[in-house]
C-alpha cells in the first residue's frame, strides 16, 4: 500500500523523456511506452511527455486519429529559439483539441540571454530554464566550463521569479562529468528555496537512492556514483522547511534506503521529519518533477523499497 506521504512525494513526479539518452527510443516506441504507462496503476506518478521542438512534426504523425495523444507535452527548445517557438505554435494550431504543448524547456547562462528568451516565449507557455550550476552540471563534456560557483546566479533566479518562469537543474548524464557534485546540487536547492523559484530536474535520476550505477544501458558501460531521486526530492522538501546546505548535502549523500521513511504522517530522514502536508505543498509549488528516459526503472526501484505495491 502506498502511504499518504509517498503519494504526496511521488504524484506526477516523472516527466517521460524516452526520446533522450541513454534510452533514445524511436518516436513510435517512446509514444507507445508513455501510453502504456498512462494505462497502468502507476499512471498517477507520470508527468509530461518531453519532446524536442524539432521533432514535433514527427510526433504529430504518430498521434492517434481517435484523439488519444500523449497527455501533457513539454517541448525542449534549442539554440534557434524563434524557429522552435514557431514549431510549437504550428503544432498546437494543427492539433487543436487533440494535443497541446503547454510547457517549454530551454537553457540560459546570462541575464541578457534569459531576459530575451523569456520575452519571446508566449505567456501561455510555462517555461523551465536550465541554469548553470557549479562547474559540472552541464549536458556534455563539450559544454563544461570552469565556473566556480556552486549556486545559480541569484540575478537569474530573481528574473525567473519576476517573469513567473521556473528553474531547471541537470542532475546527471551519460558521462560522469555531467553529474553535479553533492555540494553543487545542495547549493542549487538552497538557492531556489530561498528565491521561491520552483524547479524541475533532468537527467541521471533513474535510481531511487544514491549509489554507483552504469551510466548507460550498454554492456560494460562505465559506472559512476549517481544522485537518487528520493534523495533529491527529500532534500528539496527539507530545503523548503529551512534546512542549511550542510544538512541538504547529508540528505543527498545518503545511501541507506532505511534512512528514509514515508508513512501516513509524513516524510522522515534520520532525525528530521516533515509532515505530509508540507511534502504536498513542496511538490505543488517548488520541487515539481524530474525528467527520465525510463519510467520502468523508478517504478521497479520504488516497488523494491516497498513504497509501491
């Protein structure tokens, strides 16, 4: 049986990104997988279907003529922002009443870049902006630079808050260098909580608890210590209740699943407790979701931990 606090923590938690590495499914397979889980008893955990804006026309050809498209679409915008926004507009116009992109995701590293991007995005679209965090929270080795700060720029967070946009943090990738350190991720959580900036996470959170895992699905894939999604979202709840970064680092470092408790009254990590109501509020307006190319892995691991039937 799923407890009240577990349901509050997990509801609509996973945005399905099966098109992206390391799964990189074909469009047909990704849409079919999303629909399969939409019909499953675990559908309440499933969030949006994430698709690159450049593949929206391809997605349009895979939608059922009976009006059963993937529910909830988030489009990933690339470097050519105007072209991708035009693709979103064309998709929505062509699929009126059947499917709708209502969320977009993009990157910005400077205040002028962020200001221009948010000015271009129509108010009807919810925008998640991936911000640079520390020196390693990037998509690939080619994107990694020598940033020394462990926290996102407070000016960028203030801009997000002023425009009603949301933050996005990269929590992993297919190379070890793409995984932010515990200190970097704790700094992000502390800063966004202080700035009242809602966020989502992306990449690397296939596993519930922090540990060493293969980075891809290939045979003999390299391994690295990866963040656990229970660690990240428990730390987010605790951050929202006013915890210091040092405590957040300890939550993110935790590798013993027995240290986490999700019962009818609330969430516990070692001696720290927060109520189910606090968990629900945090998920509703702060720690919103994470993107994963697999939905089966989180479900299987939660079952193994006894949090799902």
